[in-house]
């Protein structure tokens, strides 16, 4: 999997120095990234907005019937 940003590349290099990841892992990611110019930080994903579903009114039909019966 290639790096998404320069910050991620630096973080992986730091983890490599600390011994938390292997050199093979770092080299694999670096190889897949290639010589691409990466942004300093990756952009955040935008959250999907939910479609609003209109609510059905149950009480509206019920209240009309009661008003008609009261008038009679």
C-alpha cells in the first residue's frame, strides 16, 4: 500500500528507527509509492449526509375524524 502523505512517510520512518516495523515493510510501501510528489498531509474524507425521510403523521388523520364526530 503506498504512502498517502509526507507526514505518513515520516511516521513510518520513525517507527522503523524505533524497531516497531520491519525494514521490509517500509521498503515495500516506499517502492509502491515511487517518486510521486505527495502532499504534506492527506485530506480528510467528507462525511456522507443522510437523506431525510419525511415522517408520516398518524395523529393528523385521527384528529380530523374526532373533530367531525364532535360536530354532529
